[in-house]
């Protein structure tokens, strides 16, 4: 599995194992299904990068992480889309 390192604006280095690009989908519009499919292929401790332009993801994703036991490591706003980094439980 390819591991890519991402450095957040705060200087945190995160090793990313997989990417889930949801485009403009929010958690209620199909993004969660894409994330679940991607998470199935990951091992515990691996990191999934989630991208979405939907502003609601900023509030929905932390709640989903709390409910599933996964950890939201960081989030970063971008010009094209927002990026979220989730460690699999």
C-alpha cells in the first residue's frame, strides 16, 4: 500500500494510506458510503484522507468519527476542497 505524507498548515505530518474524494457530496449524500468502502480496505491505524466541497462535512464527519470510534486527526480548508484525515479504529 502506498503511503503519502501530508503536512498540515500547523506542521503536523500525517501518513495517508488511502484517499476518498467525495467531490461535492456530503455525509448524507453518499460520502459516507464511499468512506465505508475505502475504510474496509484499510487496517486499524491506517489513515484515510477524505476530500469534499460540501460545508456540512465539517460538522458531520467529527460526529461520525465519535460514533464509529475512528479518530479525526486534522482538517484543512482548501481552495478546491476541504481535506479531512481519519485514522481507522
